C-alpha cells in the first residue's frame, strides 16, 4: 500500500488507545492515540495505521457548502479568510 | 454528477482569462486528478503542475544508501513502507540489497515495527521514517511506545520533512498551490494563512475525492481572478484551523527541527525533523554510528526539475524509455505518488 493514502473508516469498536474501523466491510485495528473520546459510529481518517482526524462520513455536502460560502464571502468581503 | 461537481465544473470550464499555473503539491492529488479525468476538463489556459509533495520522491539517494548500509553491514532488519523498496540508491535499491541477503520487511504502519521487535528480541529493527506532517506522528508514537515498553531493539532512520519552508522555497513556481489536505489535518491552517498574508503565496486546502478536487480548483480559479493573495480551506470535513493538537504536542515532545536535503530542491533550512536528545537512543544513525553518506543519482535523471514544477515528466529524455515503472531510474517513477509514475500510467 502507498504510504500517503489516507483511509476513512467507521469506528466499530473502541478500547483504550486503539479502535477497530470498518472500511467497506474490511476491519482493521488502528491507533487512536491522537484522538480523544472516539466512540463506535464515529468516522475517522487514518494514515499509516494512526487515526489522525475525526471526519464526517461522506463529502456529499462539503463541496456545495464550500462553494456557497465562497460565493457569499466574495459578495460580502473579498478579503483573506477561510471559508470555515 | 452532483450539483456541486456541476457548479465547480462550470467555473473551471468557463474560465477564459490569462494563463494560470496551479501546483498540486501532493502526489496523491497528481494521481487522483489524472485518474478522475479532471485534466480533460481544463481549458488550455489552466496548467496543473506537479510539486514536491511525494515524500518518497524528495528523499535523497543517500538515505537509501544509509538504509542499505544498516541492513548489509550492521545486519539490522529494515522495516519500511512499500514505496521505498525499489527507489534506486547509489549502487542499488533496497530490493537489490534484499537479493544480496538484506532483511527488508514492508509494514503498513511504523507501529508494526514494535510487534516485530517484541516477537524477535535477538534482532534489531530499523523503521525508515520518511514522510511529512501526516506520517510523522506515527513515527513519533513508535519510538515513544518503544521507550515506554523498554524495547531496546528498535530504532528509526529519520528523513521526515515538514512543508512550510518548502512552500516558501517554491514561491513563484505557481500562481497558487493545492495544499495537501492531510498535512493540514495535522498541522492546521496557520502556516498557509500566513503564507498568503505575509508572503503573498496563494493556495487552497484540497481533499481527495472528485467533488473536493473540483471544488478546490474552482475556488482557486475564482480567487486568482481577483488578483489578491488568498487562502481557503476547501476540505473542512477533515481539516480544522487548529489541526490535531495531540499530534502537534507529540511531535514537539519527540522530535526537533533540523535542516533537510530535498531531492531537487537541495538543502532547505529547518525543513526536517530529527529525534531530540530524549530519544537519541532510538536514532539509528547515532546507534550504529553511520558515516556521512553522499548519494549519487543518475546524472540524466531529471526528477529534481519535475519536483520543482520546472518540467513535465515527459520532458525528461529517460521518461518511458530507460525509466519506466518496471525499471525506474528516478524516485518519481517508483512511488505510487510520483509525478512520473502518474504521467506514465495515465497520459502516454
């Protein structure tokens, strides 16, 4: 596997400093050392066996929200700022 | 196609302004943009160029030589991400060294090294720690857990790098950067925002799905037309402004900045990470007293120019002939994230 590919998965079991994630039906134990309070049902991004970020389950609404925020921001104040 | 994709696609395809150069810093972006056919949507006036965000590609030849020295002369077992195994060193790759008896194991995570060390107490395991902010925490966790467990047969050969000073070094290479989303997931957005506000370097944080890449490109194109430096986070479902504080604290506890050599970019001050004095014992260079190693790459290989966005892979005379995925001459053809590999796979 390529070292840079991030894998997103759903937490199905949390125990101490590890969690088991489900990735399209395949499960794998990964480190949860970098994230606090992970619970079954959470979604995480995993790199090199370590969960690095809690995320939403899909990108379904992200793109439209980013574009909408950008259009609003451009209209209101075209200055330096993040859209979120 | 989603509404968002349609909207972003309209912005991209409808662009009719002056020539724009946008650098996808991350090798995964390069591959996904090819794989998803996004290049075919771009008008001629928008050029995507590949940057130095493939950690395997920017790791200097001398690092491979060091790893081979550890394996063949010191008898350690090398644990590595699979990407590194076929990267040419001065004389041979790790795959070549394995054929001469070197013990080289592919691991998914640096943490796998700990299990191997526990199961084989008479063997020493060295993890090859390459990668940017995204993978640095895994290497830090490995040595921290090794120390806590009293494991004496583990160390790392460190060539980890950080992106901020590389962005600054690349200033002027492109009109805007697509920043690697997972680097910012760890490091946060402050550096990229500062680059826009203080250095005039523009960019957007970009995710990895079709929607996310199209959105980031569309936002980039819109803002470039306004003519002011900008920063936007177009990957908010994963990247927060503050990043991962636990990861940042871990890195600060275990490592410290150092100057680092980047293939193609040369030595960039403060762009590397090395274990700090509290974790000296886990530094393979010190543990095995490695001499200074100066690697030599093939003089005809132009990976360095590719990594700076100066040329396209197809401009290198070795591309697709002497250098191909079966017989790679440069690292950019080996790695699954390398620009030459992407061009070979998708655009010949």
